[in-house]
C-alpha cells in the first residue's frame, strides 16, 4: 500500500476517532499483536500491528502530558480524615537502540529502570488515586505523590499518613512534599524481616524463635520499641564481626535509627494501615501486567507513556480524555510518515 500511496501522492483516511479509542483500549491491556487479533475478533477487520502501535503511543503520550501539569501546594481546606499515601518502585525492562547503522536493533542496550508508583486515598476509602513516573527522578515521583494526595482530598488542613519500605528517597519526599502535615511509618512486615533474621541467631530452636518473634512484634505494636532494642542489645555480635554475619546488630542499628518511623501503636489506634501491601499489589496490576510481559522491552519514553495510559484508565479518566480530545491529536495518530514511523519503533 505504501509505495502506491507515495507514488500517487494520496493520503488514506486513517482510523476514525471511535476506532482509535477501541485500538488504544485493547492495546492498554494486551501486546500489540493480541490487540490486532481482538480487533479482528470483535470488529471483523484487520489493522496492521504497526498502526496499532503508532496510534496507541500517540494517545499514551497525550495522556502522559496531561498528567504532568504544574501543581501548587493546596491552600484550600481538604478532608479532615487522614490521607493515606504509599509509594514504591518496581523495575521495568528498557531497550536503547543503537545510534549507528540502519538496523537499530544491532548493538542495542538492554537495562532495567525503576518505575515509581504512588497511590493515595482518604482513610476508609476503597478507591485509591494513582500516579507514576519512570523518568524525572525522585523529585518527579514526589510531585506525582502530591498530585495523588490532592486528588484524594488533601488540603491545607489535612494530615498525611505515609507507609513505605523505609527507602531514604521515600522518606525524603514525604518531608519535602507534605512537611509537618505528613508522618511516615515503615512497613511493619519490612521491619519483621530484620527481626526474623535476628531471631534465627538469638533462638535457633524453631518454637523458641516463633515465640521470640511474637513477643517483639507485640512490643512494637504496643509502642514498646525500647524493650525490643534492649532485647536485641543483649545479643549483639562483637564489633569485629562484619555486618553480613551480624543480623542482630544490624536489626538493632536499623530500628534504633528509625525510632520516629515506628509508631505502630498510634496507627493501629487510629485505624490506619501499618503495611504497604496496597502499593506492592498495585505494581502488579497497574504497571507490570502490561510493561513486564515475557520478552517485552520498551524504549524509556514509550514505557513512561504506557504507564500513564494504564493510570489514566484505572483513575477513571478514560472517558474525559476522549471527550476532550482535540481533532489535531486524532489526526496526528494517523500520521504514518517514514520519519515518524522510525522514531516510534521499539
């Protein structure tokens, strides 16, 4: 078809807006080849896989751009309920084509990049708001976290309850974005991993180990961190033992340095979560379900835009996007010029 189109100097009509919507809908969940099969199954005609890819990337990029609007710290009052926020990183496969030669696949570089996903919801709500980013570093992830919280009801008088795995960048962004209105709690099950390693050294017998673990967990939940630290201190390895072989000392140091992030007693009393399993699960069904399929490798900008597409749908912004779609954007999705087609490859 293309040689004829170029020689006759004519342009095909391309895909209509409703068809583009159906294409992007399928491709948001399935590999492009499977989206092609679904279009044929449900609509009775075939569309090239490259066309499906092109149209999907154009709209995914538009959704990404619309989600990156500047956001100021709210001055208006928000919900009086605490806003629960969680953020975590997960790896996605990235390919960087070679800049040399006609075949960009030769000499390509494969790597893994961290997709930082965030969520926020008011206490008791079962409908989180999501945001995510791959490029832009921790500052962009922090801005996305703030945007989640604002959309979930965060305002000038609101309080944020953040839960995470203790990564320094998460702690830093909670402080940077929410200041005194935010409090941070280390995921309880993450802390239990440190206690579990220490328990194996303190109580080799399995029954005694389980009993020791339960005692320490109850102490932490009851606000008795000092008792846990005293127990650990009595079993710390000698200073000359390296950290790899000193789980008790490592656990004691880890907990002692984060005393202000272990207030499980207050969280439980207020009915707030002490674990970050919600965001860990979200990584699987928001990002990894589409971006981490076997054999899939993405250019970083395409992965960023596809993540925005997935988030657009799960946040309930899908209908609003298509209603507000400018004619120019729908027309751009039909642009199949050679130069642009090469840029969209991979």
